[in-house]
C-alpha cells in the first residue's frame, strides 16, 4: 500500500495555503491513503487532501476541528498508530517507543516538531518504527516535505522534499 504521510500544515495560522508543489508531488506519488499527524488547523487542508486520497487525521495541539487524539490502522499486516505528540511528556525515542508498544503498533507516526525523523528501536523483544514526516509548510531546521510510505513485505520510507 502507498501511504502519504504529513504533519504540521498550520494553514491559517502560520501558512496561507498548502503549497501547490505539495499537491503536485502528492498527486504524482499516487497514494491510496493520506495520514496527517495533526496541526491541520483548517478544514480546507483535509478537503484538498481528500481530492487526492482518503485522509486519516489526528488532532494537534492547535487544532480545533474535532479530530481524534490518536488513530490506528492496519496496512498489509503492519499496524500503524498516528498521534501528534504533544500529549507525551517528551518526544524522545524512549517515550515514543513506549507509546508505540502501548498502542500495540509496529509503526508510530507523530508530528509536533516540524522535523523529519525515522528510526527503529527494540524494546521488550519487539521492534517498533518511529516516523515524523516533518512539515510541508513550516519546517523547523529542516526541509519542507512529506513522506511516502510503502507497506508490503517490508516497510519502505521515502522522504519527498518540496524544493
């Protein structure tokens, strides 16, 4: 399955709109699903993304859209959890890994830092993957972009930069 992953779009409070290059690159990636890890901040973001693929989004710390705090899906037998991250005491690998174990997921997608991050850790005999796609509109000390996730026999993560 091809899944586009993004976070921290902040349209309306920090950005005027989703960049046209983001929409173009997402269309070109042909995702079957889009995961948004929070701080959507404007309904137009979800409406625009829905024109590309179905969207599953969670609430960020500045969202007031009635989105859930966390979500779980399964894609090709890989369990994926989605949170924003502001709920955790710290966004270090230990807290994130424990959250992934608590949610019983193989991959935990989170946002909040506006920076790309991907790594895996083993704890209590289970390997979990942690993924932050960064922000396509307001990156912090990073490049603007999103992630194309491919599930199947193995988990593949492709970072797609906008510029």
